[in-house]
């Protein structure tokens, strides 16, 4: 197993950097160009790909699947992650008058069937529930999980944006270990350091994923006092250690945490992806790690 992969289950490892496909439709890549792009980043060691049924207004899974249909040999070396549960208002579903979260048995099954069809694959490696819902029946959810698992359509399950209590509630009803929680983690977003979620991940040996590790680009062009503080510290550390860029330092900051966070890099540019990989090799001191943390909170530790 490559050194930058993390083992989540006996027969499932994910690349330490996960490639996110949220904006795939905006990259304007033709099928052949997308195949070449996927081949290149897989050669770089990124083999895990993060989708959701709703990405690109329900279009991104199909774009990715069309590339796989053109080069099906890519599938055997990649791990495909996707999410379900959010029902968007969309021209594709004119009957919907309201955005809701639907974790009914029937919707989970239908969503997975659609994802499999769009992606052109037989099995999803890891299915995540996209967001916690105020109306949530864990028995119904796990009945769908069991059906999908027994049919060989989903290998493993996890969640996204769940609190530790919501995670525990679902885990109590599911016989298989939930493998991850995909949560927002960045120098700008310390929520999961503060609410105990990362401590929970350490306790349960759950490896979390980090979405929006660069705060959607806000770190580069801050518009708040907090953002300006963070940028100044990142620039100082970047210069002090001879790093190539502040985003390289951000990725180093994220992966230093002992919970073994897997950042999701949602870029169609090879150089930005390489920067994330370079961050895996960059070593921050504990003091530098806390400089970034304190820049976010605005105060030193008591």
C-alpha cells in the first residue's frame, strides 16, 4: 500500500488526498481530456474520488461516468465515494417545491441506483449520508444500508457533517463500522476542534475527511479581520520554512493532526493538486501549528 494511503477497513484504503468532483462541470473537460486528467492524478497517487448525487445539479456523476466508460480500466485502481440524502429544487425535478433531506428506505435505494447508473459502475466503495436531518429514522436508514450491502451495490458506509452524537446514534443501529465523517476543516473553520468531533474520531479510530480545506479560496483573498490574521500567519510560516505557497502550509497543518484527516481537493488544475501532495511532505513545528490555530481564534491559549 502506498505510504500516502490510509487503511479504513481490511479491504479498503483511500488516498490521503481525495479528489473532489463538486465543480467538475465547470472545468469544461471533454471525455478524453478528463480521462487524461484522471490518469495523471492517479499516477501521482490520488486514487479516491468524492462525488455526491446532487453535484453539478445532478450532472457531475454522469460526466465522470462517461470518462470511465471511455477508459473502464481506470476503475480497478480507484475508490469511488458518493453521497445521498439531499433533494434539491431543480429543473430536473419540477415537482419539488422545497429542498429537503430524505433518508427514507426508498430514496436511499433510488439514489444509489441512479449514482451507479450515472457513474457506470456496479459497486460504490463508500456511501455517505450527506447531511444530518431533523427527520431521521435510523432503522429505515440501516435497512437500506443492509439491502445495498447484501446486493453488493455498496461496500462501506459513512456520514458527512454529522455531530459525534448523530454519528453514535446511527452507529448503534448499524452492524458494520461507519468509516468516516466528512466535515469542514480548515484554518478558518475550527468547529470540529471545538465541538469534540475530532476527539470523537480519535476515540473511535475514525478517519475524517475535510471538505473546503482552503475555505473556498477565502484564505487567499480574505474579507474579514479573522481571514486577514490567518493569511498573515500563513505567509509568515510559508516564508519561514521555504514552502512554495500558503496552501501547501494549510494542507500540512490539516494532515499533522493525529486524527489522520483526509483533505478533499476539488481542483481541475494539476499544479493545485501537486501543491496538496507537497503539503504531505512538509513538517510544521507544534508552535507553527498553534500559530495558525490562534490566528483563527484571535487569542492565545489560556
